[in-house]
C-alpha cells in the first residue's frame, strides 16, 4: 500500500513542494503508474515524452490521452489541471517512472 509517508518521500525525491494537494496527486500518480496508464513514447539524452491515459476514462484504453514532456528545462502536461496549477498527477507519475529508470541505470 502506498501511504502518505511514501507520498511525502516521493515528493522530496522528485524535488516537488510538499502540500496536501501534491500528496493526493502523488497517490493518484502512483495508481496511474501501477495500473498501466503510462507509456514512454520518446526518449533522448535530455528528455522523455509519455502518453498518459486519462484516469477518468476507466481503463488505459478507453478515453483521453495526455502528453507529458519531461526535459532539462521544463516539465509539461497537456491536461487542464497542469494548465491551472503547473503540476498534475500525470506529470508526477512520469517523474516517478523517470526516477525509477535512472535508479535502475536507464533500464525500463
């Protein structure tokens, strides 16, 4: 089970601000990651681009798709929540995946 303490540690490791909203987003991001809602579609030395299925769609193949870009200069997601607040669960899920890949030496 992914606890609030796990979410706190994740935010710290990712360099994201600790807040109640970000704790909730991190728990939701972990769910997206664990349930197959992310797909890495492009990777270069300095960036990773993902497609992330909308959680509201029900299954990873049922509905909307957001594009998340992580790179050395800016992280971006095409979802409405990111446009409003600058960070979203899709972005956090991708950051978690990228962090895990770095820790494993780049292997997926």
